[in-house]
C-alpha cells in the first residue's frame, strides 16, 4: 500500500490528484470484488430504503407552492433533516469500512494529501448517489423559477453534497476523539440514541412538529432554517430569482468557505489520529472501576468480574449500553410530544432489545483474547454462563427500573399485565442469544491502539454484524410471543387470572431461552474453538467458514472452469440481491406494519401515522396487521431458503 501511494513512484512530482485517483481506484476495486454476501445485501437494502426517500425529496421541487418563499422554507427544512442525517449517520454505522484511516498510518503522505484522497474516494458508493439524488431538489425547484435560478442550483447542489460529506467525516472523527472520555461516551451515545428513538417512534411526534411549523412559531422556524448553512444553497437559488447576485455570491461563497474550514478541521483531527499511540481515557476508567468484592473466588466469579469490568470500562461496550439506554428513553418520550403516551411504559423493553442487538458480537469484541478460554481445560461452560450472567446483571436492573418508572408515569395501569410477561422473555432471550450469535458467525473487532472508538467492524465483519443485530432483535421479539399470546387471550376473554398468567409464561420462556441457547453456545465453543480462534485472529474473509474446509474450498475453486465460476458468482449475486429485498420487506412488514399496527389497533389510538392497517375500517385492522406479520414471516423463510441454497451451491461446487 505504501508503494501504491509513494510520491516518487505513482504520484509524480506535481500530481496533487494522484492520491485521490489511487484511493478511488482502490475503493472501486474493493467494492467490485466484494459484492457478495452480507455486504451486497447491506448495500442493496440501503439502496432500496434510500433511493425512494431521495426521489421523494427531489420531487418536492415540483410542488406548486403558494409563494416561492414557502418553497424555500420547506426545502431548507428538508435539507436540514438530510444534513443532520449525514452528520449523525457515521456514528451509527461506524463510517466507511472500505478505506479506514488505520490502513494508511505508515503511508509516506502528508495529512492534507491523504485527507484529499480519502475525501474524493468518499464520493464512490451508494450513499453519495442517494445524497445527490436528494439534493437534485435544488435544480428541480430552480427550474420552476427560471433559467438563472436553475443554473445557480447546479453548483449549489454540488456544494451541498460536498458540505454533508465533509460534515460526516468531521463528525465521525471529532466524536471519536471525544468518545475516548467518559463525557464523550455519554454525548455520542445520547446523540445516537436520539436518532434511533426518532427512527422508532418519531412519527408519533410529527403532529407536534407540524404544529410548531404551522403555528405562531412558523416565521421564526422559517428564518432559522434559512440562516443555517444547510439552507444557504436554496436561499441562493431564490436570490437568483430576484437577481440579488450579492446574496447569491455570499451564500455559495460562504458554503464553499465553510467546506474549506471543515476540510481543514478534519485534516487536523486526521493528523492527530495518525500519530496517536494509545487510546485515551483507559487509566482514568481503570481508576474508577469498582473492586467487586462480592464475587466468589471461583473460575466463574473470575470471568464474571472480568465481564462486569469490561462492560464498565471498555469504550465500545459502555457505548453500546448507553445507546440502548438512550434509545429506550427517547423511543418512549418522543410520542409523548404528539400526545401519545402509550409507548412510554415500553422503554425498558426497548432497552433490553437494543442491548441484545448491539451486543450480538460479544466474543468478537474480545477478538484474539478467545485463546485464554480455549487453553483452560473445561473453561467453555464457565465462560459462556458467566458472560450470560454479566449481561443480565448489567441490563436487567436498568431495564426493570426504567420499566417501573415509565409505567408509574402513565395514568392508566393497562401495561402491567403486558410488561411482566414481555420483559423477562426478552431479557432471557437476549442473555442467551448474545453469546450464541457471536459464536455462530464470529465477527472480530480489530484492536487498533489509538483508533476511533466509533469505528465499526471492518470489512465483511461490519456487514455480518448488522445482519446479526437484526437477527437477535427479531429472535428476542419471537421469544416474547408465547407470553404475549397468553395476555392477549386473557384480554379478549376478559379473564384477569389468564392475563397475569402471562408473567409466569414470560419468566419460563426467558429461563428456557437462556438455558438452551447458552448450552448451544457452549457446545459451539467446545467443538469449533480452534476454527473460531482462527477467524477471531485473522478476521472475516469472503468465502471463509468457521466450521472448516478452507483447503477444500480452495481446491474446489481451482478445479472449476472460468465459465462455471462466473455463473456461480452471478447466481450468488442474484440470491444476495433477493435476500436483501426480502429482509427489508420482512422487517417493515413484521415490525411497524404488522406488530406495531396490531397493538395500536387493539389500543384504539387516535394517531394512525403511516400504518396502513389503521386507515381501514375497524373490523379489518387486526386481520390486515396480522397479514403483514405473516408476510414478514414468509419473507424471512425465503431468506433462510436462499441462504441454504447458496451454501449448498458452494459445497456442491467444491
């Protein structure tokens, strides 16, 4: 890599853009050769979700606004939403895993040239294309105002895209530097939790925001969104309509200058991380750790103490817990703004769901440290059970306390029969699935001293972790179905003892899930320990299966003809694309359009939001919501069959 970016070999004496060309070529090559498996599914799912939203944003420019100023305010507000999404998005995904900064720590390049190359390479991918389509609202809106506004809108669109890309880079790098401290953990986790909470239940608060924009605050809000940098481009387009060229130059020039400042700030932070030797905040966290004297002096107590200390001291684990906490809090509080407090009692359940989902790669966070368990005879059972207990001790009390506090804050006590049934089942399932899922599909987190704590899992690991998180979330919800069914039956039959029997069913279900999945995790660790350790140390690679068979896969690949290999790759891509679409449809059908709509139809809420079943007559709401759940189940079965068919094809080709 150093040879590729060496100034004397490839760049030439005056080639400023050569680093950009080299890094862009590297990213294109990586993307071209890794378009299979979870990465392709992740890109396809992102495109399926992002492109329609971007097209809808672009079509806002065709709306017949009563006056141009109303269109300017609306588009400025939408651009602000996109800008905020670009700013906080990398903190959710960990940034672009293709070209990480740690890859270039020893490359003989000045920081500003390396930053320029990484910036240019950032425009390669699905996300910038989606952003460009969304920002096409500026030329579309400008075309309706005249030829000169349309002409001004083109550089405004390009500057808007450059602005959000630089803002995303700076936010990830800046929050990563802050996240090494305890205060940084809280701030970055609160921000991510707010975004996750808004994505979960933010639509319930839309009435509050619409009232804010349409009431007596509307002029103030309109002025603010125009004055913010995210609205300068559309203000320039409107100024061109009025031939106010001084304002056009001020808006576009100010946006360009702001991009320069963002680039300079990002370059400075990048240079600091390139020379950083160790991660900060470790010693302070160690001094704050409790001694945990109550733990027994046994192997299980030793592992339990180690895990409890890691959940308190490790920046990534601590951040996962705080994200789960804030996600639960904001998921319950945001609907209250719209006058819908029904979701508030479920904040503890949401905390448990996200704690299990974010911890789905528990063993991957330890990476090569797995060998400490494997070299100790009979340590597998102790290790798995202690990790389960540590997760329960960390997540369980917080979820229970949040559930009780939120339920007491709601005037009606309708939630009490439901919560004691759902919460134990979700906690038990999470305690078992966290170690099991991380051993079924290990995704090691590389240990990079001085690295960014907000970095996601690298390469194929990142895509694999996202699929794992989704699987754990859905399986936790599945574990709560028996207890929920008992409470629902008691509600429909007006039987109070049957309703409260759901709590016993939920507790039994949680204990059964925790015991059974923990047993499966222990057996997996005992039977596949060396193979798992190899993946933990070397990382996930395309075509690698922890169960073994690497040599056979290589020989089988060598024995295939070029035509057969092309056909197999093409079939794999088609199956991956179909799986990505089915996962997206399955999630949307099962969770919001199915489960949430079913619960809201039974509770008869006034806010119908975007749930299709709630717009139908009352007699049709429950059957249609149940049909969406069935559709989601069919989609997940289809995904499972596609995965099995792909594995069978790979094994047959060998």
